[in-house]
C-alpha cells in the first residue's frame, strides 16, 4: 500500500479519538529503515486551547487505540513497528500554522544546496511569505530563503 494512503488511513482512524481526548495529529510517517518498516505517529496535546507537553501516558493511550484499530482494519500488508511520540523540542515546522505559532523562535533551516557557502542557516523565524521562509540572522538582517531550496526547518534547541 502506498505510504501516502497509509498516512491518510491513520489520520482518518485517529481523528475522532484525538479530538475527544484533546490531542492533535502533527504528522504520520511510514518509512523503511534497513529491513524494517516503521509507522511513526506524532501527536500534540491541548488543554483549554493551549499546547501542553505530551507525556508517555499520552503516547501509550494513542498507541493502544491505534494499534487495536489497525489490527481490526488490517490496512498494512507488511510487518511494521508502531511508534507514537511528540514532535520533540527540535520539532520540524511542516504546516503553515507551525510557522505562525513559532514566529519569533530560533530555527535551523537545512538546505538542499549551499546558499552563500552554507547548507544550514540559523536565525529568528519571521515567517513564511511569497514562497520563502524568512529569518533574521544574528546581525538582525532579514534573510529570505526560497522554499524549494529548503530540505527542513526545525526549532533550534538552545540551552
């Protein structure tokens, strides 16, 4: 079965459960790593409209529900490992709402090919507009990075 179709099935199966329990689906990946397949489901949690930390109990609850539903429906032909987790501190920014929510935060932007001699740029996220991701570098200069050159944008982990 196609990877995209599996992500759609997982989203469809999980949506009612997630909505009822204050969770939100962040992303679904179905990947082959070596000889093994992994179905990775990333969730977020909200309380009173605010995002809160996702704990192991949350991941376990979603995993148990999804595992039972996938066993019942049996939509995936190959054997796989199911993993449920939060997007993490260094979460990727995938959706438009992620770029809005994390405006003003420090991000790392990885590029497919070097721009001004660098394949990774860091700065404060301004936003996304006109097909570009916009950051402010350490000198306060606004840098516009064409989205087609971006392989990944992640929140930077700053200690």
